[in-house]
């Protein structure tokens, strides 16, 4: 079973144009993500999927694998689905966020093993317990609730579940946006039309749930920093290499 990690990377980000090529301690963001993902033991190979020749040349320059894709993909998931077609032996594919330069290889390995041990699962992702009350109400923090089989029931930007009694923080979990798919499931979900729940919350995983796909959720204590805006770069200091 070949397992591939694909990093979707586009240059024309609305909030942070050129983000994959920003310099972080002497290396571009895309190189840092690629190198960290390559440290994972459970991935057979790591590939960058892009639509921009500047990113393509940068990846080639540091010796990485890169696949050129169409420019009109509405999401990173769709870009990953196109890129994996270049690897017909792949059975599992992980969508690795291209804006987390210090992603944890151990987290990648955990997610791969999680889906490998559960043949009935088509998709798997991660969650982390919320420890700060302010994050529960934050619409930018996606929450997830699961059933007893560790499968997602729902994702929301709202606090879920609603509590009638005094707040118990320990039942709230933050969704970590790292996904692994069986390739057959990935191709199926990218062929689906949008769903009202997806449109309401602006969360593509609700389209998958609404169409009956099972999404497994494994717990993690780790959380890397995502770079959404230029000012987020200042938050990376504690992750930087000692050198």
C-alpha cells in the first residue's frame, strides 16, 4: 500500500500572496513544510502540488518532488485529487497544509497508522482538546464532535455541543486540518456538488459527511502554527531552529 503526502501550494493567496515562498529563517515556507513532512516514517513519498512556475522551480531547486496542476481548483483538496493521479500505485493520500512550516512528523505518522488500522474508514483527521475558554466561542476555531467509534458527527464554527449547564471545557475539541484519504474516496468527494451545510459553515468536510462518508478522528496533543497572514510570522519564534 503506497502512502503519499501531497502539499497543495498556490501563489495567489488572497490573505497572503506569495506565502509558499516567504523566507523563514533562511528557507522558504514550502521547503520547511516539505522537509518536515519528509521526516515522517509512514509516508512513502512527499510531493508538492502547485499551479505556479515560481513554486515549481523553488521545489526543484531544493531537490523536492513537484506536480503542476490546473489553476482553477476551488480548494486544496481538489488540487491533491488531481496531483495523486500522477501516482497510480497510491492507495492512501494525505493532504498536508502548506502553511504550517513546523508541522510535526509524529502527527503525520499517527494519522497514517490510524486509518491503516481501520479498513472501514474512508477519511481520517485529527482533533485536540480545547483548553482556552475563548477558543470555544471563536468562529475561526472549528470544533468537532464524534461518536463512540471515533467518527465525526459534525464540524462547526459554533460551540458544539451546546451546554445548558455550567460550561465543561473538556468536552470541546478543536479540529486539526490534516486529512488522509483512501484515494477512491478522495476522487469520489471531489466529484460531489456543494451542500447547504458546507455553504452555511464554509467547511468542505460537511459536504462529505452529508453524503455519507465516514470521517475518523484521532486525538492529538500537538498543534503547529499555521501562517494565514504576514503578521503570523512573528509567532514562529519558539519553533525556529537553534541555528
